[in-house]
């Protein structure tokens, strides 16, 4: 079973994504705190993919991606944003290898999220 880390400062979004992903056969670790997300990424926990909000207090999603790279984690990331047209964030994400079309804007279309996960995660070997 694929394990997904969900990180968003909005507790309701985390709850919705957690329930949706579990119903679709994923194991989920979720947090509303960037520091907790970094602790999970620094741990030996096996994470197959991260669903990550960009705008969060204290530690942004961009900072989490940057730190993830420093610790040599190569997990795919599905980026969430509640803000359309945040050009500065889009520019930084582009430098990190994420195109604007890779961002899912809130409210997230759950079917689109599921499609993105299917594209990014190879099926489990049988």
C-alpha cells in the first residue's frame, strides 16, 4: 500500500484529503504543521508521495521542498495552492522543477488529485 504524507495548515482540508485517500486505498500520514512534516521527512518513515500546501505559517511548502532536497528525499510532490497568480511562488517552484500546470488549486478536484497520484506513483508489484 502506497503511503502519502498530506501537509496543509487547514485542518478541514487535511481531514477531507485523509479520508478520501484512505477510501482510495492509500495509507496516509497527515499534519497541519510544517515542522511536523519536516520531522516526518527526516525520519526513516517510508513515504511514497507528499501532498503539500505552499502557503503555510512558519514554514512554507517551498521551504519544505527545499529541505526535503537537502536531506536527499526524492519523493514526488503534489502541490496545493489556495492562491492563483502568486508569481513569486510560481517562479521559485519553477526553479525547483515544478511547472505551474503541476499545481492543484483549492478547492481541489478530488478526481484530479487521484489522477495525479496515479500518474506519479507506480503500481505496487504483485
